[in-house]
């Protein structure tokens, strides 16, 4: 239960910190943080939680990460469903708090509410295929970095920094394409609060592509890693 509470709180912070920066601060008149600021916010949210709860739950904060670690032989299959449920609930709680804050502004319109999308709902108008490839490849890389930096033979104490910076780089690449998911829990939470039903309709891609990318990365890393954990 302690692990599940940690995953709930960690994913709550990921959504509130990352998506909150996109909804509240990205386009703030004259002082907006823009894409770079949002990318840093997501990276910092993971980095800070890596050191806060990494020793409790492993700091997955993401169903794709849990599945990728399982594929890489680092996570027990019996814990997958409880972790994923805790992550999704934490993400939804984070989005609910963000909605409560954002709706306190006069004239508030939820709009996309930092949801992920493709086609006309892609920030840059990218196609479904572009979105799928982006989410698959970048989640693959994310898991590859996670598996490498948390290996027993990797330098100790630096994994959180590398993982946080990797997520920052991922957002710098893909915000224009999909608004960056690589995390089905994050995508689900925002889709519930976006205006209209388009975000829910397109949500399948932001579960399927990250999960496939993560699982492939897990099997690949397990195959090429020179030493056992």
C-alpha cells in the first residue's frame, strides 16, 4: 500500500507540475514560459519525485514505465495492475486540482486543457501516423534510459537526473507533434477535463503507442545488457 500511495502522489505531482505549467504559465502574457518551460516542468517533476519516492515505489509514475520495467525483468507482473490504477487515479486527481485552480480565473475556458492529440488537435497539425511514431519511439528511448541508469552497474545516485533530463528532451522534441504524452495516465487525466469528446476519442493512441514502445525497449535492453541485474 505504501508503494501505491507513493505512485499516486508522484503521478499527481507529475500532472499538476507538468500540465499545470502548460495550462497556467506557458502562454502567460509577456512572461509565458513557452515550450521550453513546460518541458523543464515535466522533467523536474520526475526528477524531484525520483529522489522523494524512488526508494519507496521505484517512481514509475507512468503505466508505460511499469510495463517496460516488467518487460525488462525489473518488475513483478502481480504489481502491474495496482500500480497502473494508482497512477491513473493520481493523474486524475492532479488534473482535477489543476482544473479547480484554472477555473478560478474569470472567463476561463478549458479548451484542450493540455490534452494530447493528432490531426487537427496536434499543436503543429501532425498526422496520426506522425503522432504514433513519435510516441512509440520517444517512449522506447525513455525506457531505454530508465533501464540503463537504474542498472546495478550504472553510477549510483544519478538516475533521477538522467531520467528527468531525458523527459525534458522528449518534451522539447514532441510538444509540437502531440503535446507529448509518453504516459497514458497523464493523457487520460487531461482528456477527462478537455472541452468536447475529441481527447477521449483519440486517447487510444496515447495508450497503445507508449505501451508498445516501452515493452519493446524492455525486451531490447534485457537482450543487449552485458550483465544481469
